[in-house]
């Protein structure tokens, strides 16, 4: 994950030091949370509040060139309104028609609910049609993992698509390293998609649930 700016428009990214166990391994750009008062990586299916994005590497092992590598503090970009970005998730087509696409097995989480990807946008990366072709998703059926699309070309098996989640949705899960979002799993309800960058092949996100956010 890469911090971009704050939701208020200011581009200064605040970093503050937080306690961390000396042996905890965290990489810059990893989504982190607090556990027992110390910073730890967020879970792959994170639903609890997040603290922010790690602002530095903390390998958890001694490094003569970096005394903070196994120190007891780590910098975190912790503004509750922080906007951050990551590479867009991708799926492959197993089959399709002029108005539907069935993803390859496992590319979309079996637990994704009906309509989870409604209003998402698929962008063809490679194979049968013109790369960059955009197809809006008008419906998603959990049974058979069928994406209904605006009418267009017929997806061929092996076609790769970038899947830009609907703006405002929180349907993706953090990957195993908590550094990007995937659609092959569910659970990242603490992170919401708020922007698409088709030229840079990234999505922009913000925390839904944040440790420092004011509670209503």
C-alpha cells in the first residue's frame, strides 16, 4: 500500500511512532493494527479497525545499518482520513458470452455474496479483445460465480481482467502480507475502495474502521 494524501485534501502524510515488539516483522506499506497496545500486521481477512500503513521496515532482526530494524518503535501513517493505493486485483475468464463472464475457479471468493461486485468495472489486460476494453458489471450471482456485463465482446478462456470494485464498496480482502487487496477472498470490511486509476492500474482506498477515529 502506498499513502497518497488525506481525505481533507492536504498531501502531508503524518507519521507517528508506536510501540512494536522487537521480533515482529513488518514492511513499509503494510496495513497494520494494534494488538495488546503494539503494532502488528493486519490480518488477511481483516474486519477489525486498522491503525494505518507502516511507514518503515521493521524486520525484527538486528541490522547494524538500521538500529530500528529490531527496535521497540515503528513509524505508522495513522491519519484516519488517509487515502492509500494498491495494484488493482485481477481475475481470469474461464468462459463467457457477450453479456456474461465466469471467472476461473478460485479467482473470485466463493463466499462473496450475490451483488457483491455490482457496479464494478472489468478492464481487459490481455488475450482475445482490445486491451483496455472496459466492461461494467451489472449483476453478480454467487451461484456459478457469474458476472453479468454490459454487452460487448465474448470473453475467452484465459482472458485476464483487472477488477475495479465499485466505488464505496468494501468487498475485497487484504492479501496474506496485508500489502494489497484481492477478490479471491473476503473479509476486508475495514478497507473501502474510493477511487480507480485506470492509467496506473491501481485502486485508492480508505479505512472504514480506524483505531483513532472518533466513535459515535
